């Protein structure tokens, strides 16, 4: 047995009372995780030393992202280990995508209540299948005993000064989102059987249900198009907390940037957004749900979509649409950045009541 | 309130039932963690976006390390929050030091059972005080609710091809360690009041006790000398699991390297180490303990020292000793890499019985 993984998972040494079963656990971890440390040219040294060593592409900056997923908080407790792994890596890659970065590698800190071979095999397969799509290796990490928690830190590269920030939105920008919104939140309702609004689940076809659960459990990070945004997009963020919340973060940071500039030049800034509900891209399942309930919370404040929300000058729109279409990504214009405070939701141009979208479709109802 | 930290700690959004107290928690986190994101030139963007952006020094490779510390497993449950923070960062910096890397930044994934202002303040001060010594900023992370667990991922830089690996040991190398060994394990015995060997704690002066507890709770990573090793040292590892275990890792990886070379060139390789007990550098406290008990487990298999163990050709010894002395580091030769299997412990040249050092002085007794 190659001991490199044993050394790596030093946490295991310290369990005290379970030493007799440690050899078995090491074997399991070695068997299931070591193969994820695939050899790629950019990694000089992966798992097996005190740390990993990565080659740096010339004229690039390093981008680092971290996200923790806790069982029962960020995913339902009965989520399959394959999906837990997939989602843990996906949410990090989604952050890299939002910054226009290309992923390079990731490390894993896994806290497990017990060691089950079946669980570890399925978990490692989830990591393997998603990471293989972007050829990124697992370069290190740690495991320990405790309630199920997955922390992944991912590294990526972006050409110097070309990272896309959430703070770059300007008045007049069009607001776009990728693919469809609300699918992850619909999936969560299905997973939790949470239909407070007396919505008849039978309105959804099997395929619609399947697609929604898949969006919840195996979100696809928009890495394929991250480089396409460079030079065209003013700001981007991934939609993890829901469109309104994440657009709010974008406005907040962009306003702060404008105010900082104004300190030198003077001027009084406000920044807001108009969103047109009829333009929100919806899957047929989410459209059915909204038609039956008149509840727009799934696409507006349901989290877990991991689509991108971006703002750009209108003249760049056709070029970006063309670029990302080649990657199979559908881009929809859903609104504009305006010189007015707050986010206003319109329906065919008519302002909707504030507060109607506060229900939340995401994990807040856990 | 600047919301950048709120966005950053997205985990908090998902607590569900505690929304009413969330504003307070955000304030606390903002107050205590945001100042750790100190502005340094190398960081283009710290906390506040989907990820952090770091400038890359020319002709350097990236080194990434990760370690998780779990309460009651890696540190006693009654450890002070200041010390938990210090140690969590120190063990990661120690890994960077062992590779000859210069630390650049770190991210934090913190799982907390409850939000206490006092706890957070003290914890953040521990991070602040250690990170300030190396001018490294906190660049991101995540927090969530659950049993106390701290995962830190740290990034560092090393000049191209100059990283020091644990696999570089050669037959004939002298084996050196920094400063003294066994102090962390003595500190653990004090913290747990674990004196199975009927050792009278009164043998230790107040100062000796204080020093041992300090070694346990606030280990100092050997970052100051990490660059000094480059070009002189063949292999290095930080002593977290105890000298014998970590030297064992070094031998294992070095043998694998030699065998890999042999596949091309042929040849039959063995690799081992002779350690001379009388040359182990001991603090007066550890020396007193050994004198009273004849138990050498503290310096040999007690973990938590975070000193470096390194091997180098004898002709480089005086130069390295001189370099590190300028940093206040004492280097001791404790043995040699030999062409014989296993690690043998000698005392004034006389081979000691195998198995006498298996007691373990580290967390294995938790």
C-alpha cells in the first residue's frame, strides 16, 4: 500500500479509540481518494507531501475559493453521497466560473460520522465524475470524525487583471442570467416534499421532477463559458442565494466601487435594478408551479441555481450570446441596471408589490 | 455595515431557524474577521467577492496546504479559542515551512456550535497575532453551525523547482531537527493531567510547565528559516506525528523515489535511519521527565512539536547551522540516513530495544 494518502489524512491518526480499525480505513481512503489525484502537467506534486506544488501559467493571477456544505443545512440529510460530493465541488467551481477563472485543482476537508466503504466509494465517484470534466486533480486535504461536513477549497487561474468582479456593474448595463432559474429550489421542494402552498405535485411530469432534482443535486458550474465573459462583461456573480439576493450583492459592491471613485471626483451615486418577470428563463416545471401558485419565489429567491448573473453594456450582448451559445449556454436578458435605489420587479412593465417574493424557495425553510 | 463579509459567510444564510439573530451574528463576524483581511500588495482582491485574487511572484510555484483541527480530537475541548485559532493556522504554516515555501495567504472554514462574541473575539485575535508575524491576510472562507471544527487552507510560493520534499533523503545524509523535541507532548500531558507513569508533576518548575503548555497551544511554525534550507537540504518534514513517525514518512517516500529511479537504472535499494538518543535536543522539562521515567516517548513519538526534521549532506551542515542561527533557530544533528531497513535508536552507540518507544505521547491517548 502506498502510504502517501495515509500521511495526508493525518486526522485519522488521532481518533484514539479506533486504532484497530485504522488500517482498514486507510485502505478505503487510499483506494477511493488517491485515484482522484490524477496526473496533470500543471501539478508538480499532488498528494503525498506536506503540501501540493502547482506550476503557474505565465501572466496569470491565482483565484482561491472556499465553500463548506453541512448535512441538514446545505443539503437534505438523505442526499446521496455521490450528489454530496458533486455539489460540494460544483459550488466551488461555480465561484471560479463567476470570476472568469479557469479551475486548476482542489483540496478536500471531509468530516465523517463513520467510515462506510459504500459511502466513500459513492462520494469519491461524485468527485471523480465532476472533476474529470475539467481535468482538475485533488491535491490534498484532511479527514476527521464528526458530523458530515465537506469543505472544498479550489484554485484557479485568470489572465492578469481580467478577473470579473461583482463590483463592476454600471448604470445602463443589461442584466443577463444563464439557462433557467428556480430549478434548484423546485428540486428542494421535491426532496423535502414541501408544498405549503397546496400545489399539486401531480402538475409536474416525471421528467420535470427528475430535472428539478438533478438541478438540486448535481448543479453544473458554468466553467465552460467563464473565459468567454472576459473583455465583454462588467460584473458577474453565481446565483447561490437566489437572483434577488445575489443581484443585491452585486449592486451593493458596485455602488461601493462608484462611491469610492466619487470620493476623488465628487458626485452622488445611486444604483438599482429593474427586473422583468416575463423575461425570466423558466423550465417547464418551474413555469407550471408559478402558473398554479402565482408564487415567483422559486426563480427570484430560491437559491441553489448556480447559474450566473452578469451585467454588460448592451453593445456586447450579441457577441457574448454567440460565444456562449457555442458552449450550449442560453443567455437571457432579464433587466437593466438603473439609476434608482433598490431592485424593482415588473411584469410586462407593471411594477409588482414589494415583499411578494420574500417567501424564499431555498434552504431558509429547512 | 460593509456587507462583504456577510456575503462571504454564506453559510450563515442557511441556518433557517435563527434568522432573527442573524444580523447580530453578521455584525460579530464582520467585526472580528474582516480586519484579518489586511491589505497586502500581493492580494488584488481579498474577502468580498466569489473568490480572492492573488498576484503571482515571477518564476515561482504555488504551494497549497490544508489541515483540519477537530475539538476533542486534535486539541483538548477546554482549549482557549485564542489558542485554537493560533494552532489551526500554525500547523498549516508549518507545512509550508517544511516545503521551503513563503506563506502568502490563508482561508478559513469554521464550524461553530454557537455564536459567542467573547469566543469569536478571542479566536480572531489568535489568527491576527500569528498571521501578523508573516503579514499574511485572510482571503476568504465560510462558517457554519456544528461541532467545533477549524479547516485552514494556506497558500505559499516557492521559487521554481526549489521546493523541499520529504522524498529527497539520501544514504549518508545527516538528520537534523530544529530547537527541542517532546515539548508539545509534555504540554498535552499537563493539559490532560495524564501521568500514567506515576511521574511527579512537582519535578517540573512552573516555568517548565508554562513552556510546555505554550508549545502545545501556540506552536511557532519554522517559517523564518524555510528559505534558508533551499539549496542545502535534501528533504524536510514537519514533526506533527512524532519524530519516528515523521522520519518514517520521509524514509518511505525517499525509498519510493530511489526505487523509481532504479526502475530505469537497476539496483536494489534499502533506506533507514540511525537515531542517537543522547543527541536529541530536549528542554529541561522533557529532560526531567525522561530522567524520572526512562520513557523516551515524548521526543520520539509525541506529536505536536511542529519543529522541522531535515536531512542534508554533511558538508552543508555548517552553512545551514549558521544561516538558521541568525534566525534564532538551533539545529541539532540527531542521526544519519543509512543503508539498512528501519529506524534504529541508539544510546551512546548502543542499540536500544525495539518497541520501547511505542507508548506514544501525542493525541493517540485521547
